[in-house]
């Protein structure tokens, strides 16, 4: 399929709201005739927590969003934007135009490659608020790479914490519980997550 040159750049993601993700998930789940109990079991969480994700009462962690997309047989972009990714050879994401994924306390995530079909990694821009409490550690399949672009970031992998400054990076097994927090002020880093 030949791509239209006008579409070589990703569209502005400003129109896509995080609040619409739970409704998209619910609609897709119902279209596939998957019960709440079956979905919760398939992604490995309790039905009560799943219902809170789907109602929008709780924000959906990235790792859970990937599992939901896999269970529904769709690209995560469909959950984020309501549209299938369109680009096959290249997808440009201009500054400030990434799709915001979740509102974890203290974290702001923007997907930087949401419009690329069949991607096997998920690059994200993460902004950390130093005045919010640290989010609980998470784990997911694959590996993860973090590269600090501004400020200092504490990256905890298992029981070990690493302090990274601008230009520092870390690569780790994402099955190990992990989390990040700003140190001494706001911070930003790029994370690249291998989708499995």
C-alpha cells in the first residue's frame, strides 16, 4: 500500500482525550462479547479493579493498556485515539503532538509513535512531577530503556535504585517491578518499551 505523502506526519493528537479511552475499551469489549470477568481474568487483574478502569474511576497503567489491546485484538492506538495507525514506512511526531496516555499521579506520558502500524516498541515521553508521591512499581513483558533528557530521575528496578542525570540511561528487564520518580525538581525522560 502506497502512503499519501501528505500523511507522512502524524496528525495532531490534541483532539484525543484520555477520558475517552475507557469508553472505547468498553465498546470494543462489548462488540467482541467479552464479559468483564473474562477480560479481567485474561489480563490478570480483579474484576473490581477492571470495572474501575473501564468506568474511568481509575487511570489505566500502560502495561494494562497493552494487555487490554492484545485481548481485544487491536493496536493500542485504537484505544488511545479511536483510529487505526496509518503509517507503514515512517511516522513523524512533532514537539508537543504525542498522544497522552495516562494520568498516573506524578507522571505524564505521551506516545511518540502511535501512528505507526505494527510497531514492536513503544517510545514515550515521560514528564515527572517532583511534588507528587511515587507511583507503585509496575511490571510488564519485554524490556525497557529510559534516557533522561531533563532533570534527575530515580529509577527503581526491584530493590535497587539508580539516580540518573541528563544524558544517562538504563536498560532493564521489565518483568522486574520498576518505577521512576523525579529528584530535586521536574524531570523528563524518554522510555522505550518493547511490546510483548
